[in-house]
C-alpha cells in the first residue's frame, strides 16, 4: 500500500476522536470505545500486527490506566477530605479581607491558589474549586468560570503532582527504544526525562508571566460596567509582579527538582510574596475595581449555585493555617520521596509489574503504588483525618464521593490509553512498516518542514481539546512529536516539551473542563460563551510558545545533548 495512504490511515483514530467528540458531541465514554476498536482493527488489518501484540498492548495500557487512576483517586480524595473536615472552608475564609479590588482577588484566589490546586490535584479540579470560591466572594458565575478556565494553562503540565509529564510523556514515548539509544551513548532515560521537564517549565514560565494580566483584562473587559480594556490594564504592574512571583520559583523547581513540584512550589512562593504585598497595597492602583451591582447582572452571568461547604458540627472551626497544613505536608513528603534516597528506596521497593506481556518483547508494564503520587496523597489524607480530628463518617463520605468520580474517569481511560499503546507498539508487524506515530510524523514533516516547531504546541492543544486532558494528549501525541523532530533533525526533547506546553494551553478550551467548571456553579448550557472568551488567551499561549520553539531551535541552537538521533 502507498506510504501516504498508510500515513493517512494512521491519522484515522485521532480524526475519528475529533469527529465523534466535537462534530457529533458524543460523550467520551461512548466515543473512546469506538476509537479503540477502530485502532485495533487498523493495527490488525492495515499494519498486520499480530493479535497477541494488539492484546499485549491493550494490557500494557490497562496497567498504565491503573497508575493514572490511582493518582486521580488520591488527588480527589484529598480535596474531598478537606471539604468534609472544614479545611477548604478555612482556606476560603483566609482569602477574605486581603483586598476589596476584584482584580487583586482574581489574581490571588484564581491564579495563585488555583495554580496550587492544579499542582496538587489536577484533572480539572482548580476551576471546580476556584469557581465556587469566587462565587462565594461575590463574582458573577460566568466570570468565575471564565477566570477559572484560564487557570488551566501554565500549571497544567505539572498538575496532579506532575501526572501529564510523569505518566503522559513517559507513557507516550517509546521509552525502551529511547533508553537503549541513550545507554549506548552513555546517557540515561532519567536525564533525558528531566531535560524535557526542565524545558517545559522554562517555556511555560516565560509565557505564563503575562497570564495573570490577561486573565484580569478579559474579566474586566467582559464583566465590568464600562466594558473597558483600560481598567484591566491599570493593574499591569501588580499582575506582572504576581506573574513573576509564580513563574521564577516554578521554573527553578522544574529544572532542579523535576516534574512533580513546579506548580505547587510556584504557587506557594507566589502566595507568600503576593498576599502580604497586596495587604500593603504594593503596586495596586488607587482606583478599586468592582463588578456592577448584582441587581444589574444579565441572566447569562448568574448560575444556580448555592455555596454549600460542609458544616462541620461538634468541633471548633479549623484555622486557615491548619487548613493549609495538608497541602504543605503533601509538598514536603513528595519532595522527600524524590530526594531522600532511603525513603525513596523504601517506597520503590514494592512494585507490581509484568515484563514482556504475553511474550511480546518490549511490551511491559509496572506500578509502584507507594512511590506514585497516589500513594503519597493517601498518606496525607490519613494524616489530615488525624490532624483535623475528622469523624469516621466524614472520611467515609470523602472516600465514597471520590470513588464515584473515579468510575466515570476510569471508563474513558480504559479505552483511551490502550488505544495509544497500540499506536506506539505498531512498529513490530508482518508488513515491516514503521509504527503509526512515525508514519504520521513522516507525512507532517514532509508537508510542513522546518517551521513545524511553531505548530507543535497547536497540535498538543488539539489533542487536549479533543481528549479533555493534557495527560491523554501527551499519551496520544508525544511519540508523534518525537518522530517529527527526528524526521526534521531537530531536538526531540524540545519538540516533546512544546507538545506538553500546547496540551496544557488546550485545557482552557477543552469542552470537558468547561462543562465540569460550569456545573460547579450551576451554569450548564453556556459553555459556548466561556470558550469564546477563553480562546483569546489560548491563541496567545500557542503563538508565544511556538515562537519560543523557533527561537530556541534556530537562534539559540538548542539540541539534544543526551540523545543523538536524526
């Protein structure tokens, strides 16, 4: 069969996912099983993979799915535990009284606190937490959702303690093949992986400096009485100060510590710097901006949300400091588990794995339940229950709510991730064809050429828009981006980094995330309005990161110091 036709066939699963999810507005739980079956048939019939290899790839994907669900469960469980213990209520109360200016509130509550929640929980929870919090503070529901969706950008690549990189990128790349090449040249997979994490942090950090300002300007322009750009821009010094306060520690954490910590550390340092500054009026303009009177708000601004944070009876209210303690513990234990060798060795000593699944060489899967962030999140949940003196009934309720959430996410992922593994493992076949991602890469590289780095973030964003997830976009497209870089003789690490950055930005317009955020404030049915407003910062993010990619490759000459490919 003609190579071009085969490459187009390889694109079918991605295109089909887009058509079903966007064109037909089919829910992912219905669309992804169909896409999985089509992918398996393409592997068997067009790529002439053996049935055993397709089945082994599916099992490998299921092992990876369990790892992801373990992390999601821990992240959601901690959030629900804090809700039932009164911790979230204490955190909310701590934000009251910092400044009456809604622009300042948006930067602190949405951007800084939202970035922290993204780092700790991920999976759409920042908008789901920050949006109701802003409504409780007096923001219109639609403004809260729009602002909340803009959190889904800079911190997302390192959300849920690094899941989009730790699971998405490493699970989406041909780790075995890359490791063999690295070891032949005296390098290691971990060095290469840390290089990707560092480059993702630097690109995000540069682009993200302006995100607090863009967020406020859009909020003021669309929800202010005067519909003024100028009223939003007047807080530029404070917004950029907040952006730098987050981005600098964020970049340093990404380069020095790895992918688990940047969003949490950037947000914690940012809050520690910006909140005292705001209390003292540092760089805040003399005019105090607020929304128009709530009686004049259009119906489209108003949701049906009633703020219901659990009334924790029979105990004294939790202090703001005690509300934050679980997240501080999470950061400390995570850092310790990655940097203190005896502790790290103890956690990694317990692993469940399957090498050469069904006898298929190179197809293996393993889980380290204690070392994965899910295990550490569970430790923090148990400590939180003790510190906050929770009743067993409240803890059971948190477990129950988290389990119900996992079942919904799990059903989609058990088809999505095996589909990705079939694509990646399709390089071993009776027809002697390259794998499907390589075939797609060859077609794109031939068509676009050397300017492709500019478009790489947009490809990642498209994946996130389709899948509703940075992690899934990275799983689907990391190997594709890697192979395009190889075809063009460019830095593979940087191209994968641009993929991860674009996939994070795509979360701002991902339909799944908009629906979830809208639901938290009783605003379902107005998702189109939200997307029309968040498309502007999404375009900024993709253009800026694409330009950084071109500059890094062609002006700075950044390559792969560890991987000599292409």
